[in-house]
């Protein structure tokens, strides 16, 4: 299920003093099974772009095609995990919470329990959590339940909007490892919005850089982070420590040989460079 | 929902923006009383002409007001329908066994205009007065209550925070609607019973979030040693100017016009 965006523009509060052009003439193609990271400063249009892919917004100009068709309302094949998605909880148990979306999309009730347990397992949670109140969970567990609630719907494309915001590294890793596994094993298209460049480098094979409603960079993170380091710093973003280390090392006149931005490979390259 | 401008301050340079908050508060309270007690269309029309003039003077964009009104237009039109059909009186027209009465239509249109006028007054007041100046205004209007040991400082602050939080709650509701829609909950289509049930999926998390936000706000005020009681100093002291006197004079004329018409 490829996604094509043609000349997409979107304006908030059109015709009022609060009018903001959030997206400006964006063209983009996302192939099936890709893992894409979207980065950019606050207000650059990352979330607005992602919400268009989910069918939450109607473009002001241009169009979005999901599998060759323009979505009418929410596209069931695209799962979306919102920022602080745990705010949506209202049910008495995690079981009820998970069942709601499942019922609404008309999925088979016979398979609910198996699919729910599978989804919980993907984010590192056990079946014990099923009958607990979602309000009694820790922040990390709540967020993981919110992700599992999207995974249970069996999306072909999964969009995660800053899923690790405010979480400790262990909880963050469990969410990203679980969702990335879906991308590897089931070919689910994976779109991650994040301010943590390390996450983008580790989990995505393509990165889009956004600024003031436009895509200003598109490429593999390994190349783009190095080539566009000055742009990223100018935009107030912090490139991964490995990239900063390499750039600083190169600036001192050392030529490090490496194929991937892998700490082990880089350390070998550094040793070789130092030994001349 | 984002288009609802109630509670949103818009910094512009206009005569209404420059008025003392106390003048504006007296004005809005007086207008609200006049609007709610006006029983015939001629009085409501006078109030509309006045509000229209104030809107022009405030330089607030008419498009913004229209977008805000458009959101609640369905409910407003519904009030006309309900009154038209269910108020007893002289029959104007019949529709599938139900009669539209002249008195009902008159009453429905009057209530429609009254609610619109209240909304308009609210937008002009909050759109031209910054939240901190609102506190000043409330403190002044509640000041006579000090003698009855009512905590005037806290009371005025509560009022100002409530107004300040309207846009925050609107954007929070909008965010929750999006989250729940992505779980397949429909708000705009389907049977009415299901749509009403869907509202609970918004209201419950919204309440929980509002209490959490209120607790955080109270805590952050506590750590800054904020106390509502006592004599507080102001960064900008309001002063009653000639234009405020003129505004109050115009308001007095309006009261006479509405009462005597």
C-alpha cells in the first residue's frame, strides 16, 4: 500500500488572524514497507503531514493517495499513535480499552484475545495487564498500551508521533523495538516522528527533514545527518552523537573510513586514522 | 472547533482595546442583563446595532466572528425550530400534523438573536482584554464583597483562569476528537444514539485531563508562593480616562434606549 502525496498544502484557521500555512506544496512518495523518520523543529508541519496520511485532515490544496485512492475519513489500513496517546483512556480495564477500537473497525471478535495478547507482547507487556485499570499503570505502561491498541488493528502503515516523549530509555526501546519488528517481519510501513536523532538513525532507513511546512531534506539518515549537519544545527536540532563526533574528528584533518554509522565500525576507522 | 474565538485575546490597537478593563466589565455585565431581559425584537435589534458598532471599533475581523458563529449555528437554528413547533399560539403554517405558531417563531427568533448577541459580546470582551487585565477588572467588580469576608482575590483569579482556559479546552477537545476518531469512533455520522454515546469518549478523558491540568496549575502557583488574598501590586496600573467616561455615557444612553423603546 504505497502512499503518494501530490502538491499538498494545508492551512489552519483559514481566513482568520490565526491563519497558519502548516504545509506548503509537498510532493512525496512512500513505498510499501519503508521505514521513514520525520524530523524538524516544532511547528514545522511534521504532525500535520502525518495526520493527512491517516485521513484526519482534508488537504487545502493537492491530494493524498493511499494505495491509489484518496481516503474518505480515517483510513483503516493506517494506524496512528498520537503524542501522549494515553490521554484517550476512559474504560475500566485495558481489555475494554483495547476492544473498543477493535469493535469499531468491525474486526472478528473470535480472534480478539489472541490479537490483543500478540499486540501487548510486541510492546513488551504481558497478559497480566489485561484486567488492570489503564489509569493505574505507569506512564511507560500507559504509552505501551496505547501503541498496542493501534497494533491490534493490524495496520499496513504505522505512524508514531513522538511515541517516546517523556519516557525512560527502557520503555522507549520496548515501543520502538516492537514496532520495528512489524516492519521487518510483516513489511508494515513504519513512519516515526521524533526529536531524538539517535532513534531515527537506529530505526529508519530514510529521513525527511521538515522546516516551515516544506520538506527540505530527504535521504538515508546515515548520509543526510552528515551532509546536512549544519542545516540540522541551524534548525535547532541535535544530530546523533556519532555524527557530531565524526564531524569534529574530520574537522581536525583525520580521514575516517566507514560504510555505516555503526559505533564499532567507527571506532575501527578512528583507530586506523590515528595510526596513520 | 479551533475556529471558535471565544476566550482568545487578539492584540490590536483599537479604542475598545484601550478601554479600562473595569469599563469593559461593567459594559459586558450591563449588556448581558439587557440582552437576557429584552423580550421584543426592537430592543434586541437596538442591542445588535450597538454590538455591531463596538465590533467595528474593536477592529476584530468579522470573518473570525462568523467562523465562530458558524460552529454553533446548528444549535441556534434548532432553538428556532423547537420554539416554532412547541409554543402554543396562532397557527402560521402546518407541517405533517405539526403547527408552526406565530408566537413560537417570534420567540425562537428572539432567543436565536439573544444567544448570538451574548456570544458576540463575549468574543468582543475576551478578544480585546488580555487575561491579566481581566483579573484586575474582576477584582474591582468584586471588591465590595470584601466586607463580607468573601475572598475577592481568589474569586477574581478563578474567573480569569476560567476564561483563559476556554481556548485551551477547545484545542484539547479537538485533539481528543482526533485521537478517538483514529480508534474508529464516529462523531459526525451514524445513528444519533451512537453519536451521543461517542461524546462520552471525549467528555470523560477531557474531565480527567482538566482536573490534572488544574492540579498542575495550582501546584505551580503554590511553588511561586502565589496568594490571592492581600493587597497585590500591579505591573501596569489601570487608570480611568476620558474615553472610559465617554464609553459609560454611551452605555447609559443605550440603557435608556432599550428600556424606553
